[in-house]
C-alpha cells in the first residue's frame, strides 16, 4: 500500500493560507490609507472631534500658529482620538419655482348694454332701426301706427307667435298715458323682452359634479366646434381642468379643428378613427375624465340634419352611453344655433328639443346678422334659457347671456 500526503488536504491548506494572506494584505492596506488620511487632516489644520471613552464627541483645540495640533495623551487601554474632517456647508439652493395659483372664477360682470351694443349693431340697424323710424318725430303714438309696427315685428325673425304677443300687449296698452310717446314704447319693449328672455331654471354651475359633462349639439356649420374651443379657453382661464371629446367622427375637419383648439388652450382631446362610433369615443372620454379627475368634459357631436332621423337616433344613443360612463351625464346639453339662419333657427331648435333634453341655448354669429331678434322667438317658443351668445371672433366675444343686458343693448332710445 502506497503512503503519502492526501492531495485534498494540500488543497485545503493552500486555500486557508491564501485567505489568511489576503486578509493580512487587506489589513495593511487599510491601515496605510487611514494613516495617510490622518496626515492629510492634520496638515489641513481643521478642528477635530475627540471620542472619549463614554462615546460622546468633543471638539479638540484648534491648531497652533506653527500648524501643529497639541496631541492629547491617550490613557492606556483607550482608543486614540479620531480626527473628523467636517463637511463643507451646503451651498444655498435656488428657490424652487412655485406653481402658479389657480385663477379664481371671474367675478360677475357688470350689466352694461353699451358694451354689448357693438355686437348687436346689425340687428339694431335692421328691424330695430325701422321701429325707430316709425317713432321718429312723433310725440304720441296713435292706433294707426300699430299696423306699421306689426309689419316690422313680423319681418324681424322674432317669430309669428312672439310678434303677435308683443302687438297685443301694445294695443291693449295704447290707452295708457305711459305708452303714448316713443320713449315709453322703447321702455316697454325693453321690459317685455327682458321678461321673455328670463327663463326660470337652475343656473349653470361648473362645480355641480366632477367631471361635469357638457354635451354640445347642433347642425353642421352652426359654430359648435368653435364654441367648444372658446368655452374650453374660458373654463381654463377660470382655473378648471378641461377634457375635450371629438364626437363628430364623420367630419374629419371637426376633429382637426377641435385638436387645434385643444392645443391652443392646453386641453387634451380624446378622438377616434374617422367614421368610428361617436358613442364609444365619448364613452372613453368620460371614463378618462373620471379617472384623471378633470373638472369638465366637453363633448362635440355630429350635426347632419339632412338625415335628421338618423342623427336624432344617434344623439339619443350618445346620451344613453354617456350616462353609463358617468351617472347623471350629460349634466348639461347645449344646443348651438346660428342666428343668421333666422326663423329656420326656431325650426331647428324644435327638432332637437323633441329628441333631446336640451338644458340651454348658445346663439352664435349675432354680430354678423340683422336677425338677432330670433333669440326672442326661440326662448318664447321653447322656454329654454340662453347660456351664451357669440358677438365676435375673439374668445371673450362668447359672452354669458344676461337678459337685461341684452334688452338694454337691443332697445336703446337712440336706435
């Protein structure tokens, strides 16, 4: 039997010796690094902290004039004092920019018919001016002039029903002294118009729920998309977060126009593919509005009135689907009407209100027509409040409607 040293034992010994040697070398390197660091600290002349036996730190004396620190004696069995190089004082950090404060809701506007009058100049230069010509130079109004007043009112796009109502009240009031002069007639027309245009109902409340879903409907060309863009700009200026929904998927230009407005005012737009189901697009938009906690979701819709049966069916479906995405939605449904369409606007309003629960009217392009009196007929016929009127191209020219202010601007004594 052959005897000798076990190879496995030799391998184990070599491994142990290697570990011991490596540890010793590492220890020597650490000690050398510490010594070099201590010399660097002492050469820098920094104050040092002493660690007494109880573990509390104390500041050692500053270096003397020669740059040598007085080394305290170290009692036997205690660790030598360690010198610690203090961290430099942190540099002053620039102040972080603060978020801009959220704008408060704009204060209520002062009622000022004169400020609104320029936007109604064409209407005033039409049938209102013709009334003024009838009254011009007269100190009293006699019954013979009623026929002339009737002709003007019937051609003013106010609508037959509303015109007849005003005429009957004028006839029944002619015997009163207060209606014998033109100034009294103007005051009467202002007062009655204000009454006709004042429709009861809850005011528009942006804070009603979150998100508030505003559905905008109307025929193509009425100004729906532009109205939505201006509303978004005004709501954003009031500190609200706004999400736009491109529900008019059958007219590519509508989606592109809405995206331009969204980019301009800083409101994201939810869109679908051209020809997509509008209900699915608006459903996704309302869901996103809830998930991301938007204040307002404004939804655009198609307006192909020449296929009114299909359009009304589609709008009813949109309403049902939106209600599934957010309980109670849409919370507002506004019908946008082009005032230049005159009495056709009344017919349009009747069609839409038969199919949809319209909660308000937006009358656009009042500055470009002499047919602004249609607003009296629409409100009188349908008993719906006017929420906004458009009297110009600027964002601020989409104005919250005020019946008294409107009547003041329309029937001024110098008309």
